[in-house]
C-alpha cells in the first residue's frame, strides 16, 4: 500500500459485526510516518481504518464533564457497539443528542481502542456520521455484513493473506466463531422477513448512501 499519494483517499469502511469488532483490540500502522493511518486488525484477517455499521440505538448518555460528550449504545444481531462523539465530531454529537432511542442508525466511523486499568482492551467507534435509517436498511446491512464476514473467514487460511497471518500471530481466536455468528444473523433475518423481498432495491440505495455520505 503506497503512503506517498499526493491526494489522500478515504479508507474503505469495512462492514463488521459487533462480536468481531469488539475482539479487534490490536492496532498497527503500515509505515513509520507519524501521520500514517492507524488500523484495527479484524480477527478474520482484514485491516480496518474505518467501519460501517447499522443497528439499533438503544441508549444514549452525555458522559462529558466540561463539554458535551455523547455515548451511544448500538446493538446488532451479534452484540453491542459503543460510539463516542464530542466537540470534534459535532455533526455526530448533534445527531446523538437529538435522537430518541430506540432508533435504527447507520454509522461510519473510526475504530478506537483503549486499555483499562486491569489490562483489557476496550474497542469503540468515533463516528464521522450517524444517519437515521429504517428496518430495510438495517436488514440489508446484516445480509451484506454476513456475506463479507463469511468471505473473510474463507480466505483466512490463504498464505498470501498478510492480515490473516497477522491475526494468527496476535489473536488466539477461532475465525469460525464469527462465521457462526454471521450465519445465525442470517437465519434470524430470514425468519423475520417471511419471504417478503419488497423494498430491497430502496434499502440497497439507502445503505450505500449512508456509507458514502462523507466520501465526497
């Protein structure tokens, strides 16, 4: 990956379920440049400088002291994401302030890790954008994220996959765990759809809009 481009491009926002995201405690850079982007290493063998998630905002709290600092709890079929937005993410913070849980939301943001006093690593999202969406967009995200997760697991044993090699080195985790979670999410989705595919094209469009809203 070249670090010498004169015009920096936004990193691809990876679709990832909460159960895998919360296990992605290892971070790295791909160059010694002080300004080089920081990546989270997904346990299924992929790098993530940005993530795209959709779920249900179930709680929000202003946990700031001197200034507003909003924490949102967002649930997907596999677990919980925590997002934090303050003065440096004014649009996302404003959206969190105005939303009333429960609400479906799409989030594009950057993974952040911090070490607790007991030495464990907590993972959260610093949102670039938070967009209210509907159930159709959420369902489409679940289906696509399951597909991407299963694809990553299928490539995990490929010796040419450098990120999978890194995952084997830094994590003692079985990627099949995330494949099982993805399949379970798909099964729940199928049961909820009842065979009705109406609105799928609109959901695709809205999900793409949510993901690319900050790409321009």
